[in-house]
């Protein structure tokens, strides 16, 4: 992961730090969320490129980007199965509001 840590993710999900059984899947969710945000914002092909881009422009990763990334991880963790017409989940309200100011059109 480029800017999230397992500690950040476990804090978001309220998982005890010493609980390591899900570290592999949490890392996958974190990496996927970071790369998804990078592509969504059109700031690179992956999280590393986005981090470089945002660091150049803002001096680091803006906190709303970190919050939105954690929201994606939380959504993936809480809803591990694909959605169906009876069970559709959209990332929480506010996600777009957090990330759109940093989007390159």
C-alpha cells in the first residue's frame, strides 16, 4: 500500500491490531482501494503515480482522499460478496464530495 497502513485500516474497521488472521485480505482491499481512487481521480494508472501527483500539487495526500479510501476499504470488508438486485450497495454518501475536488477532468 502506498499511503494506507494496516493500522489505519484496522482502526477504521475497529479490528484489534493483534488480530492478524485477515491481514492478507485487508491488504488486498487497501491496495485495490488506493488504485481505484487513483483511476477515479484520473491522477495516474496506480496509487504510486497518484501519490507522486498529489504530493507535487498538495505536499502530500489530502485527508479527504485518505478518508474516501478508507470508506472503500470498509465497504469492501462489510460487503464481501458481489451485489445483486436484492442486495445492492453503493459506497457511502459523501464519497463523491470527498474526492471530486481532487479529480482531474
